[in-house]
C-alpha cells in the first residue's frame, strides 16, 4: 500500500464510513434506479479530483446506475472493511491494494470477478498483474495502478562524482551499487539513505531481483519460509552499507520515505530508494533549482525484477448489483481513464494500452524510467500467504530492524525469519 503521509484521522474515517452506511440494502431507489457506492482511497488532491470527475462522467452517461463516491483512508482500510463486511455494510466497489485482499478473498467477502469481467479488460492487463489478485483460481480484484521502487538521486552529486549513471538497459548490480554508495560518501554526506521504518515489503520485493523467494508453496498447497542465497543479497547489502561501509545513514533506518526528503534536499544523502509516486512530493517540496534524477533499482541474477502490490478495484460479495459494479470498473479502467488515474497518483497503469501512452514515456520527472521497469514487475512474494500480516509484524519487522542496525547477525536473522516464521504460518494452515 501507499507508504506516503496520509490522513491521520483513521479511526474517525472508519467510524464515519460505517455511520453513513457504505453498503447494505438493495441499493435501489423507488424509481428503479440503482445506486452503487464506490469507496476510493485516493488522498492527494489531484487524484481525488480525477476520481470524482470520472464518477461524474459515469453518472452523466448512466442515469439509471448512479455511483456515489465515498472517501476512504489507507490508514484504516483493512479494519474498516472488515467491520463493514461483518456488519453487512460494505461498499459495492472497493478500492484497496492486492496485498490486503487475501484474507477478504478467502473469507468470502469479495466477489470472484472472473465470470463478470469483459474480455477487453481481462486481455488488456498482463498476466503478471492479474496474479496479484488471484486466489485459489478466483479473481478478487482488478489491478490497475502500480509503482516500482526506484532510486531518487541528487543529479549534481552524481555528475560531480564521476560514477557511471545506471539506466534500465544497463543498471547497477547490487555489488556495484554498494561500491557506488561508498564513492558518494564523504564529509557530512552518505551515499544512500534507506528509509526502513517498515522494512519487510522493501526487502522482499527488491529481493526478487537477486532470485529471492523466501516463501515456498509445496504440493499440498502449504507455504513455508526458507532463506536461500538469493534472499540474502538485499538485506546483506543494506546491512553492510550501514554497519561496514558506513555509506548508508543509520538514522534513516527508522524513517518513512517522506522523512528522508529534507536531508536529501540538503545534500546529506546522495540517493534515496523510494516508491515511484514519491516524485510528486519531491516536485512539491524541492528547493528551487534542485536537480534530481530517477534511476532504476539495482539488478541481480533475475535482472530488474521486483515485487509489487498494485492498487485494486474489487466488488463486495454481498453487493446485489455485482454486474453493474463491474461495468463501472470497466468504465473507470478504460485505457484513457487509466492514464488519467495513473498521472493523478504519479504511478504506472497496469493496462498495456494505457502504459503505452506517450505522456508516460517522457524523460521529464522520470516517467520514462518508471515505464521501462513495468515489464519487470512481479507479484509481491507474500501476496497470497495466509498469516503473512502476523509474520510481518511479530517476526520479520523486528528481526530485520535489529539486523539492519547491527544488533543481530545474519545467522540470527535467518533463524528468526525461518524457524520462528514457520511456527506462525503453520497456525494458519492446519
């Protein structure tokens, strides 16, 4: 999910959504007109405006199927949806992220969209993206926006250093990346700042480039954790940058992405690995004249592969108007509309035709670099793992935080992620 600064009033938002009635009933008016409730998690003004405008355009063209826009919050969406589902008050159309869908899909709260989706929409989104929202053969969301993790770099520092500038065609390897951050480190400056307040998804998703898998599904369908050589490349690189090379700022380990920007603008960090959508904050907050570049994340044995959890649109199983809800989703995700949504959120569309739009392939603000990475994006490793939230919160997050800070070694990290982790996952697979 988006890791940007969001509405702090999460609890109030969830309560308000319930009190106003996000769903329930037959959603039909006395005159036969259908009303669908669309809960959107758009939060930036530009994105909210585009979503509301698309709803307005739909309503103008479909007077018998009215869509009501309901504002949700990323901060509270999981708990709010769970409460709504259990209370029979869920919205018809649900904006979420694919890594939040598994429990809702397995719990029977979301409709299987496979028999409802039009062929053009199904064929217009690559299989890699559909896999992020597929559970036990059912499709429980339409993936439509995604963002790779990229390196945001201080252009002046990189040019003056003389290091090779990576491109999607010739990226840095993880070994070269470590060497470069050493070269960029100097008096009062670190080569990189890793904002790892939430370290798990970053570690797992970037680990795909090095062949990392971590989660392995057996023939019986059960998932176990096993840490191979590929799984150790990314955490090992970060650990060594912080504790051996001192080329990565230790203080950044407890930061969120936005927290690193003042130091980045001030020249304290030469590079910061961030989600692609952070470019909007940089445009809005960077000092006048500040030059920055978007570079691909390092590549490993599997190239530029990295895991993503796209934003999704789902339909509640209890909605009495699932067919009409899918029709609205199809309208919302027409290629031209998907481009509008992507640009409003500063992300990449999943749709092949939308991604080919020329406006997403300009050098300006790094759009072309992001678009070039789209073909390497894969389903996040933990996408369909039941028990993952508990494993992440109780096992992986504290273990990785201690490892990156130097408090534990690689052997202890492996023991915690694997041995302790498998105990957690086993409880969900009995």
